[in-house]
C-alpha cells in the first residue's frame, strides 16, 4: 500500500487537510478521523476518475530498471580490431608528419 503525507490544520470547527504529494486533493472533517477518511475517499476518487467499473488491478515495480553495462552494448568494442588503437602515439605521429609537408593555404 502506498503511503502519502497528510498536511492538516484546524480552522474554526473543522479540520482541513491536503496531501503533500497531491496538493490538488484537499478536504475537511469535524474530527481528525473524519478528515483522514475523507482524504482517503478524495484520493481514491481522483485516482479512479475515468476508470470504468469493470477494470483490472496489477501491482508493478517502477524505477527499478536494470542498467546494462557498457560492455554489454552491441557497439561496444567495434573498433577493437583497428590497428591504430594499439599504436596510438605512432598513428598520431604519422598524421602530424603528413601535415608538416602540406600547405594550409
């Protein structure tokens, strides 16, 4: 069961309250017990708005998606067979040597 936070205060003869997680849900009661029952009813009415009488309920987990390792990605290691990866300094020297003789103009 999901828990929510009730913010409540006394105003005149009534207790007023709203849900921290859903501030649009607000109600009142003549006692704290009545306020709690009314806020539960208001929450259910809001949650069930537009849901037909015949419906299904299933508990699911959210926010627990398993993060894949980079090494499991299909493109991981696609450059591993390139000769330049094994000899990076030599490859860079080769590129720079070719530029020395060329004109940038």
